[in-house]
C-alpha cells in the first residue's frame, strides 16, 4: 500500500490497468449495443411490415365487403320489387314465362357489368319450373355448366337452411370454391355467385415475395384457395389464429388475416420472414464480423498502446523516480517516439537544467509572463465563426454547389494560415489588410450578401508592422453588431493614414460604418477600456485589442470610440509608426 502511494504508476492504481479496463468497459457495451441494435432492427422491420400488410389486407377486404354489399342491395331490390321475378315464380303461361325470362336475362346481363369485380353471375331460380334464368361474366363454359348444375340439382333441391339466407356462404364445387348469396322472392330465389379466384385477382399485383401468397380461408381457417400451399410449406393454422402471427416449422411465415363482415370467410396473406428481412442477413454478418475483428484486435491494440503510451510514460516516471531519490543530474535519454512525448522529454530536460542552473531572474519572469499573456489574448478567437462556416460548407455540399465550396475553402485556408501566424507580435500592414478583405469575402459567402466595403491605405505604409488581427477584430465587431440580418448592403470603411503633427509620427486607423451605432452606456464603457457584458455574455474582442496595444505600446497607443451623425459608428486607433519591428 505504501508503495502504491509513493509510486502510483504501479499496482491497481496504475494507468496501465486503468487503460485496459477503460478499453474493455468501452468496447464491451459498444459490442453489446451493436447486437441489441441488430435485434431491435429485426423486430422493428417485422412490426412495420406486419402493420403495412395488415392495413393492405384490411383495405382490400373492406373493398370486397363493400362490393358484396352493393350486390346484396341489388338482389334485395330485385327480389322485392321486380315484377319479372314475380311472374317467373307464378304459374304463368308458357309464352308469358318465356318472354319474361328473356327480358329478365337481358336486364341481368346489363346490370351484371356494374358488379363484375365481385360477381361472376346473377340468377333467378323458379321453384315452379325448376329453371335458372341467369347472366354471367368472366366465366368459361365448363365452369358455368358446373355451377348451373349445382344450383339446379343441389342448392335448391331441398329448401336452403336459414343461415344460408343471412349472408354470403362458401360452397365447394368440384374442387373450386364459390361465394353464394340468395334471397327468397315468393315462388322464386334470387341470387349471385362469384369464384374466389376472381376476388383474389387484384392481389396478384401485390409482391409478397417469391414464396409468399394470398388466399381465402373459411370460418375455421381452412384454405379455400391454394389448398396445397399450406401443406407444402409446413404452415399450420388453427381456428384461434391471430390477425398477425408468425407460423411455420422449417421456415417462418408472417400470416396477416382479416375476416369478412359479409360472410363466413377471411382473406389472409402469407409472407416469408426471409423476404421481409432479405437485406438484414448482411447486417447480421457485418455485426458478427465486427465483433470477431474487435476481439482479435484487442491484443494488437494493447501492444500498440504499450509501445506508444506506456513505454514512453514509464521512461518519464523512471527519471522522476531517480530525481526523487536524489539524483538531480538524471535526464531522460532522447529516443524516437511520438512528437508529444518528445516535447515532454525535451521540456522536462530543459526544466531540470534551468532548475539546476538557478539563473531565472525576476525581470525575465515578468517578460515571459507578459509574452504569455499577449499570446493568450491573440489566441482568443470566436469558435462560432468556425462552426457557422463549416455548417455553410456542409449546406453547400448538400446543394452540390462545388464552385462556391472551392471558393469558401480557399478563403478559409487563407484565414487559417493567417490565424496560425497570429502568435507573431507584428505582421506587415499589407498582410493585415489582405486578411480583412479575405474575412469580408467569407462573410459575403456566408450570408450571400454583397458588402459595400472600402479599404484605403497609402502604399508606403504597406510594410509597416502592426499587431495581427487588430483591424480584423473591429471589422468583425462591425459586421456582427452594426447591422441586422434584414439589411442588404452594409457599408464599411477602413482608412489608414499617417499623422505627423506630433513629435513622433503615428499611424491612424479608422473603422467606420453606417449601422445603428454604439449605445450610450456601451460607448462609455468602451472609452474607459472596460469589458462589455450583456445578455449574450462577455464580449472580449474589443477589450482584447485594447489590452494588446497597452502591452505592446504602453501609453503611446490609444483607441477612441464615437458615433457619427446621423447614424453609424467610428473607431479610431492611434499607434506609433515604426518602420521595422
């Protein structure tokens, strides 16, 4: 325990153990989350496909029920209010009967065309003459003969049961299933029939997979069409089958079921789960491959971590241990490693040499502190500018405006190149003004708004050194605060000139706009050299520039803020004119 307190890089508290556990704690949940996401994706896709297909089957069954209901209304009207039906049922003369039969057949043929999607035939059966008067559509001669024989010889051979007159019912005629609907009209029966294949025809246009299909079931969920399909695919349906359920032994099928409100039958769709998840097996394989690769790469990662991080760290800790034991002349031997560790090694050795020499003076410390503060001030930049500009490049990429992207990227490269130079104390005025023009160009690209900007400076001043980002800070402040978004053409004027009215020459820099100007309380704080804090937070840009001038020029530099008449703001900077650094 004492050893761990003295040398915390050993034992359970070592960074090596923490890194190993950290990697495992990070990789384990990520792999588990990947598998859970895969499982969740499968369930979600199944659920969405179930809902989609159930809605489709329900919609089509409702259309079938509506069609059957219109046939019901027509048959009921025919049975209750048509004189031709009454004549066929009465004991009329042969001539009257045949004439009525012709008229009624013509009417049925004409009216049947309106119901051909839900009815193959409409008929009237005369109880007195045992004859069928009917009309057909979309039926072959053989099928018509079979059904007519069934109606004449079996359906009305004995009085139909009561339940057959209360709705549509299913009959098996020589292996084909038909829907029937009949009404009693005194001494005659009025009815219609349709082959279930006719009702299923529109569903053939719906893609349910290569092995998928749709079929009609009776009230016990026995197939009325595609009878061999269930047996050949190992599908068993029971009488309590849910509306949406997974079934099957060898291969799973998604069964979507909807019962008819007009009769004792249902419409069902059989969809192979493999069809629903036809692209997900690739995802499963990818997840498994990623998991295996991750496990195999863990030892490689640990070896890499040991070489890149732990070994250089141990060298540093060993040197610190030797120094802690009293060997102050100990140094870290230079060797090739990561740049960061090389910097640490070099800094450590240099620090030890400085401590050994004991030659640090108070004045040097003050200069270093002042320089560090100046560099810190120069590096205080607004991150929102970078984020907004990158967002703009992303938006342009979405719009595929590659020319504008190239222009924006080129301007950003120039901007960053200049920002990386900002650790210098001075830059030529020419470079600063060029940076201002580039910054204004970026602003124009961001807001798609042309700025009325004038920058004037004598040629003889172009090589005069000035603090970097000095003019750009005030231009940025003007563009941010002087104009609203709705204004279309901000006006900005930057002028540089020489003032030789005093003992030493000065450079005068003015930044002028025609915006809303400074508020009175803000103007007072600015001229006093104090920081501005409002509801948006602390604004350090102007204070930063003022403080940098104080560090560089002392009392010889000044900044004056004022408002122009009738509107606008004016910033005057005055710095000593030096022809060299």
